[in-house]
C-alpha cells in the first residue's frame, strides 16, 4: 500500500465544527480523517491540483494568489486577504467560470455568500471587496466578460456627502497609479461628475466657457453645466486627445464603467489604500471644495452636484481652511467691483 503524506492538510475550526482542507486555500475534504471517504477526497484534490481544471472558478482564485498583483500587496493585506481567498475558493471554487458571465444568476449566489456576515456590515462589504478583486482578475485574464460584483449595494450605509479626497490622498495614489487613472482622478476632482458620466464625457461636450452634458443619474433630463475655471482648463489641457471621449485606457480606448472600476480598485490596492474608506465618487466632495474656492455660490455647487445646499455648506465648513475661504470671498468682491 502506498503511503500518502498528509502533512499539508489544513485544519480549521469554525462555529463549533472542524473542517479539513487538502492544503491552505485548497478544497474541503469529505469525511473524517482515516476513513476511505477522506482518503478518496484527498487523492482527488491532489490529482486536480496537479492538473487544475481551468474551467472552474478555483483556477481564478489560485491564479490570482500566484499573480504579481497579489504579491505586491503589503504583508498585512495578504494576511487578511488570504483568509478571505480561502473562503472564496471553498464556496465558489467548484462553480464553472462561465457562470460568472450570467449576472442575473450569479449575483443572488454572491449575495447569499456575502450575507453570512450581514450582522457585521463592514465585514460583509470587505468580503465582497476581496471577491470583486478576484473576479476582476478573471476579467483581466479574459476568462470573464464583466464583473458581476459591480452594482451590488454595500450593506454598510453611511452618508458620504462629507467625505472627500484631500490633496494628500490624491498625491498618494498618483505615486503608483497609471497616467490614465491619474488623469481620471484629476478630472473627477475638478468636475464633480459621477463615474458613468465621466466615462462617456466627450470632447464635444467641452464648449468655450463650460462643459455641458446631460446626467445619467437624471436619465438625461437635467444638464450639468460646469464652468471652465482655470484649474479645470489646465487639467483638460494635459489630457491627450486619443478618442472622441476625453478619458481613455492605456489601450487608447474609451473606458467602460466596469473596466475603470476594476482598474481603479487595483490602483488603490497598489497604493496601500485598500482599507481606506474612499470611493471614486467621493471626488465629488473634492470638486465641491474646489468650486467654492473658484468662486461658485452654494446654489451653483448644489445644482452642479445635485446635492442639498445644506450638505454643501457642511463640506465647506469642514474642509475649506479659513485662509482659502477668505481668499474666495475677496475674489467675489473683486469680481463685483
């Protein structure tokens, strides 16, 4: 009888139960140690490991863990993500990758998995974040057409109207992100447009004195009219004209919302900002601050961003320094004179 080395087996205790895995991050073994069923499942796992089934989602998880992107993460992040990657492989590993190309079918499965931690919403959202990154890796490999995690609402709800990217935050992500991501961050921070509108923003929307386009949020019933103040003109002047749209990927093609979202999340991770509670659309708060300093009235800012004037005032009071506020008032007085 051939002796099988079982030293690599991982033992995990959870909620009063003990589970055995062929290796850390590997498939769960059936039966109890020493039983024929246990040995059969172990041998099956080893055989699959030697010749991985590239049609199963487990292959995507394993490939991501072996990727340069994952190895670039800080050790503390890998320690946290490693646990979630094991859970993802255990739950989704046997699914065919093709199932992730059917959002209407796979999203309920993703929600059920995420909802295991519904009593701790931030943990549930963190789980979804890690899964989304793994699926995005599948998109990058050309195995999955789009990321079905995109569009699933987070369980942790908070009012983000007063959350903005500071100049230090923007400078930090620019140290490691691509030029295309950096330009998108600058344009968002100077226009206040949502990601969907930024992706479809074209050069034809830029008129002599303002950017004018209908907003997707209003189902194109309202127009955003963003005056071309000097800082915004400077940002536009730095963007190369590669297509009809203003923003393009490194392949010189217009961004899709999913494609940009995946690339932006990757950029946040590479910058060591994965744990920071900053979303791309929080750059709208940054824009509100810039609008105020540029001399926009509260009403003009509120109409541009579709916010209540009271929210704009809170942002200004919290994030605009006294010196900047005084300079803004002086500019308004000079303009009137």
